[in-house]
């Protein structure tokens, strides 16, 4: 019996100390070989969790609400929460849906001035030619005198308008509507002098010789609509109405009747009537 027990003990010792460790080692070695010869069989390493995509937030230029970049409406490098705010003037007097080319030709309106008048002008540079960027250059005092024989005669005039509507309907803003742009010069409206103080100047790209484009009337209507949200406009006049004898624009080709019809602006807001002049 004692011998049997000793034998059992020896066998157990052999199994646990020699045979089992060897078998485990061998099993591991075989697994290693298998892995190397068939890499596809490897259990797929767990995919690291994707880093959360942090989207850039932008602020609406009109109401300052913050929203993800991909949800915002972008115009000329500015962002809007929706098309409604894109169409309005912001608190600083800048329209959303237009290109800004900022001019230094402006100053402060007199204190407590109510902006209640819109003055319509026409301009073309070089005279009689459309397109290009000479009007922008003129209002920003960077016209090249060598580009046209007429330019040296106007290069020192420091003038501007709040808005320009080009032949294709593109709108450019030069000055905030809260500031005084220099577009009307010596002028009088119903006994009130210096119309620049209380008006917004809108230039239509055009001459006194050809009709304006339909698109320009449409855009002018939208622009005046946007302006009226911010400023209580009571008079829409031509430059020639407030500087008679000195100025002819917007001229006989500006169709006041047609403009009133499409804009549905009440006739009493046209103090000089709707006849061509
Ligand atoms: Zn907004
Ligand atoms: Zn004018």
C-alpha cells in the first residue's frame, strides 16, 4: 500500500511539474505558428471608437444665434440661421444678402436723425460702360487715373453711396445705413437741407440713355423692403428731385410708375410723383 501511494505521488508530481507545463507550452507554440501562417484568422482587433466629430459653430450675422457650420446659410463669408435673416439689415446697418466693399467716404449722421428717405441715383464707369469694378474703385478712392481719360477729373471727389445695384442685380454695400454716405451733395427735400443726413443713397448702374434692367427694379424693391424693416422710410426720391438743375439722375429712363406698381409702395411715399423726369 505504501509503495502504491508513493507511486501515485510520483505520478502526480510528474504530471503537474513536467508533463502539464510542457503541454501548455506546446499548445501556445502551435497557436503562434497558426497565427503567423494565417493572419486573416486572427480575431479582428477591436475598432477604436471614432473620435467625436466636433463641428465648427458659427453665429448668425443677424440674430447672433449659434449653429453648426453645416446648417448655416453662408453669404460673402458671413453666416445666417436662415434665408429670412439673410434678407435683412443687421443691427449695424449691413444687409445680409449683398457683397460688402467698404468705403471710407462716410461720417456720422447728426445725433438722433431718423433715416426716412431713399435717394435713387444712376452711375456708370467708365461713363456709358457697364460691368467691371470701377464704381467700387471710385467709391473706395482707388480709381486708376490711367484707365480712362475721364477719371483724372473725378479722382479727387470723395463720394460714396450706401448701395449699388449692378445691371445683373448684384448688390454691393459700401456704407452702413446707420452712417452718413456722401451721395447727394447740396440738396433740399421739402425744406430740409443736406439730404445725406437723413437718407440712404442707392445707385443703379446705368446712364441717362438706356432703360434700366428689370432685374434692377426687382432687386431695388427687395432692398427697399429690407431697409423699411429697420428705417421708417416715408419718401423715395430721385437725385434730380433734391438737387434740381445740378443733377439729372436717375433720369427719364427710370420708370417710377412701373417701380411703384411692382413694389406696391404707397404712392404718397413718392413725393415727386410717378411721371418720368
Ligand atoms: Zn438669425
Ligand atoms: Zn446722383
